[in-house]
């Protein structure tokens, strides 16, 4: 598999993971009226930073 295709697959995996985590967090806030734990928010921010680095890398 060439590097560009692998990078694209990695980005897709990260995006799917982030989307799933954000959906879960959204449901907790809207349906259960529970605010997310600060650590959970920090973990998502870290994942988003990793994704940005992956996208920006060549």
C-alpha cells in the first residue's frame, strides 16, 4: 500500500473514532443532562491534535 493511501486510511479511522466519541458525549449531554468529564474532553482534544498532525505530515 502506498504512503498516501495508508495516510488516508489512518485519517478515516481517526475521524470515525472522534465522531463516535463526540456522538456519545452529545447524547450524554442532551439526553442524560450529564456534562462530560474534563478528562474525556482532554482525551478527545488530544486525538484531534494527533489527527491534525497526521494530516499536516508529509
